[in-house]
């Protein structure tokens, strides 16, 4: 973030110029008053005349150079460097005057990494880059529309569709609010018409779906589209859409079926799967539910209760977090499995990657959503989040060697077992969550000005910035510039040779270890999500630059000419082999976050919205007037 100087450069140069001329006059006067000239010539008329003549000459020189400060003041605006400014300031001065005075002192310059690169952070540059992201979204949608419409996802290489999420047209619903935010009216019309015509029928006839995936993608997508299209409390990002009530009606029908996962369970922990056409709910194979899945439903069900006026959705979803509050934890950290039959955590595996990640994300986001709600006390959510982040810093944060990258590892066998230096790309959600939790969505500058940050907030914000750096280096360390699904970090206790990312010019090539089974890239959004949040909060343009580098790598290696973008088998080799899948979250999350990262921060502001785990924005309920 560019820091403002204590006073303007014009004032500095003007003051220095005045000081220079005063010093010059003072030195010369003292020379006359104290030197031999005074002793030998002051008594004669000739001496007096000569002294007067010299004083008049000096006065003339000073007056003829009075415009110098103005020239200097304009120097930096004209691209002059410090040495050129000094040169301008001394034009016309005598060698004697330069000898007598010291050069003017300029205020300290910002360190190189804090100075914005000239021409790299202009509004026009980012407008053009944002337009490139929008074009990528159109390309992705065109491929889906041509080859996979009606299916959940596109296989862009083989040019066909596939159902892997229950057959509810997940890409359509996931992409809908992205199109609204981008102002892509044609896609909004196409997607909205499909939802109105087909989705309700699909819901009533389809079979088993995952509670979590269906909630964050389909239910979340419908509710966000309802709000953004001008529904109750809507943002009116586009013209009032008559389909807004259609989105809400379908969301309620879907949610009523999904509620069976909660009401069928003997405990507050819901079953993992629902059969939509029955409707009925079932345990996952093995009987366990994922901790992250059951605790990543509340934003959606809370918002549905708000706009529908029916509290049943929120009541069932919030029972999960209220119950988890009572369970034993390890410094706020929890195992990745939980039983819907006993209501207890299962196993000791603690991690912030798959099956653990969004539990921590929703603790702070649900608190943000509900913190001004006068019905109920939600302080316990913030307390759980705060304790968990202390636990992360104490138990899971380490630094790599030789270059001290900060990363978050795992405890596969609990706190008494060995530490694993393994970090999923999924963990890269954490920098954004930490920053959001620290400032509550306000900019860091505003939060500091209003004295909103305590010691823990500063600690979390520092960790967020360190982890964001690591997440970016997981991209830049590979040959393709795209991150692997999983990385390991070189530590004093762990090392493997011959498993680097392929980019030998990277400073961190020896810090990051990428195993053969982990080298795929699924077009995931977590890193660009955190870059978006950190840019909004810190206003540091490096996060934009990092995001642009990632976007360029997606364009170069994952774009399929016939339409769509493909995941990759191995990011460490060139050319990379494509694995023929465009996940719905590439349109719903990755491109949305990049678009917002390069755009105006007033669009979907973080102090007024929370994004669900699939990047669908919901308004914060009953926001304080100061927010």
C-alpha cells in the first residue's frame, strides 16, 4: 500500500529553497563583517562603495532565481529523479555558493516494494484486465452452452457434459450471479430462463445428492441471484428481474427437501446425503459426516429464513454450530469427521484442508452475518473462531527451509502425533478468512483509524499476508505458473529430492515439494479468493499483480479453443496434459473473484456482504449504520 508523505513535495522544496537562500546571504554577510575586508576597507569610502556594490549584486542573483522552488516542485510530476531535481535547484548558482551550503534534505523515500510501479496500477490498466476476465467467463460459458447445457459440468476436451453433482445443472446456477455481477445480461437471460424452465422439475425427479455441495452451489446460487436481481432487500446490480421470485420459490422447494438431512438425524448433526424425489436422507458410506460439510450450511439457511420469513431453515442449521460449541476441542481445533449418530467428533485428524477447511471459515462468516441480529446471541461463534486461530498459530504454523515460507501443516494423529508439512491448496482460503476476521470487512486503514484492531487482529493479519505469499509461491514455483492440488514443505524434519515444481528460477524451488500424485490443478479459487480479500482490506496492489499472473497462466495453459477451460494433470511439466474437466466453481468462484479483484471495491463491499463457500454473496443482516 502506498503510504502518504507527511507533507507535500512542493512544500518541501519551497522550504529548502528559502533555507538555501537565507543561508547563502547569512554566510556572505558574515564573511564581510568578520573578514579582512571589514578590518582594512570599512574605514575608506572606496571600500564602502565596493561592499555596497557586491551586496546589490548578490541581491540581484537571489531575486533572479526566485522561481527555482516552483520548478523543483513540479519535478517529480514530470518524472524527474532526485538527482535531476538537485540539478534544477542549482542552475545559475555560483561554485562558491554550492561550496558554502549543503544540499537540501528530501523526505525519506518508500522502500522499493511499497512504491507502486509506474503504469502498472492505473485505473485503465485494471479496467482492461477486468475485461479480459469477463471475456474468459464468456468463453467458459460458451463452451458449456454448446456442449454441456442441461448437465452439471463441461468436459471441454471431449466436448460433452457430465453429471457429477446430482444432475441439477450446477454450472448454470453457479454461474448465474457471476454473470449478474459482470453485467453479462445475455448470459443472465440464458441461465435465468433455464432455471425457470427446468430446475424445479429436475429437483422433483432427481435422486441422491450431497447436502453440502447442493447447498453451497445450488441453494446458495439461487439465493444470491434472488438478492442481486432485486429481490427483497436486493442490491439491484441489474435491472429488476421478474425471475427474482422464481429463484426464491425454487430455493424454498429445494431447501424443504434438504431439511430432511437435519430432521432425520438422531442428533443435531445432519446426514450427508438426501434423495430429492423421495424425499429422504441417508448417512454417508461409513456413517460419518465431514466436519466441514455439516458446518458449512448456515449462511444459506439463515438467509433463506430472512427472506422467506420462515425461521425453520435457520433453526435447523444453527443447531449444528450450537452443538459443536459444546464438544471438546484441541485449542479450538477439531477433527475432520463427526458422527450424526453420536454427535461426537470421530478420530484425531486435524487439518485445515479437505473436510476441515470451511468449518473455520463459517465460524467468522456466520458471526459477521448475524452479529447485529437482535434475536439470539452469536458471540460464541466469534469466540470459537478466535480460539481456533490461536490454535492454528500455535500448533499448525511452521516455516520452510531454506527461505522461511510460512505454511499451515496438519496433525494426522492429533496433537500428540507427528506434524505433517502438508498443505492443500484448499488451505489458501485461510489468508482471506484471517484478514476478514481481523478487520470485519473494513479496510485496514479505516480499522486502524477507528481503533478497531486488537493484538490478536494484528497477529492474524500478519499471518494472512505471510500465508498469501506462500499460496502465490505455490503457483510461481511450477513450470506452468499454476499451483498443484497439494504441496509439502521442506523442513528440518522433512525433505525429498527431485520433487520440485519445475521452475528452477524460483527462489523457493527448494522450499516446496510436489509429489507426483498431487500435481494436478482443478482450476481452484482459494488463492485468488484470498488475494481479492487482502487487496480490498490492505489496498496493496501486489495482490492484484499476483492475481493477474495467475489469470495469465490459466489463459495460457487451461483455455480450450473450442470453448471452456480444462483442469490439468501435472503443473510441473510443459506442455501440461489436460484432464478434461471444467468444475462449476471456475465460473462461480475463480473468475468471479478475479473480476472483483481487478474492479472497483464498492462492488459487493466486504463490510456489507459475506461470500459463502462457493463465492455466492449474501447481504449482512441489519448492518450498523457506521458500516
